[in-house]
């Protein structure tokens, strides 16, 4: 379970984001942060595997490293201030639709859909939306989706192929270059509570129809 000790670690790391402090507090990270986060993933993964048996069952393969990639960043702080995991068929870095979880010192971040899409696949997704526009609208206008995430998100292109303009009259989302849902909620009410797992899964369940729809463009 996530406890106040998880939060305390990240609040202190924010003020001491360097290797010396982290190494001195490595046991705290292992016991208060990494272990409960992995336990949470172990509770979530069996359900996701029931939804899509291509999702890998190993929580360590879903979890992202706390170490930051600073090669191309002006900020050279070596550690992330959040634990993150991705659940997609073929692994967390797969292009296929999936689910995202992050927990920092204040909030739980949940999301899913398609974020990184190659140009050829983006064309397939848009063509799929053009042929099944009503299906997409039924998903993102469903009350469960709107309650959990508000609306479908994603950066939009300024131009669109002419053959897609008719679909654009039905939904502006065909301009999207990404197709994802994202929300966050405070972690504090869930300290030491099993209810956190259910809350995360309820958000993921609201994304499930979107992922199923997007997956059809990969067939």
C-alpha cells in the first residue's frame, strides 16, 4: 500500500535530487517506494491481462526506471520525482494502445490510448476513424469516459488529407496526432487503502473501449 512514507521520500528527493542523497536513502526507496508500487502493479496486471492477454504479466517490465535520461535535457537532475508504469501489448514502449500509471508526491496519474504513433500507423488510425466515426464518438461521449477523463486528448495537425475531410465534419478528433485519455486525482485519501487499486482500475476500464477501438487499426 502507498503510505505517507512514499510521499515523504519524493518530497525530500525534490530538495536533494543528487546521487549522494539517493544512495544514502536507497533502502527507503526500496522499502517505501519501489516495493509498494510493485505490489500495486501486481494487483492491477492480472485484470489487464484478462482484458488483453498480450500484456506482459511481469510488473518490473511495466515499471519505468526512476533514473532520468538527462542526455538531451538542460535539467541534469538524475532522478524522476514520480514512479511510472506502462501496460501495453508487447511491453511498456510498444506503439500499441495501452494504459499508463504514475504516482508522485501529490497525485495519481492515470491514462491510456495512443501517444507515440508512427506516420504510417497514424494514417491507418485516421482511416479507421473515418470509417467508424460513430463508434469513436459513442466511446468518448459515453458518460463513464467523460466522468473519468472529460474528453479525448492529443496534439492536432493543421492539415488533413482531402479524403478525410468528410469525417472531419463529424469529429475534429480525426486531426489528432495522438489519441489518449488522461486524468489525475490526489493520493492522500488512499494512504494505506486497498481502494486505490479499484480506483485506478475503474479509470482503466473507462479507457478499455477506446483501446479496443484503436487496436482495430493495427489488425
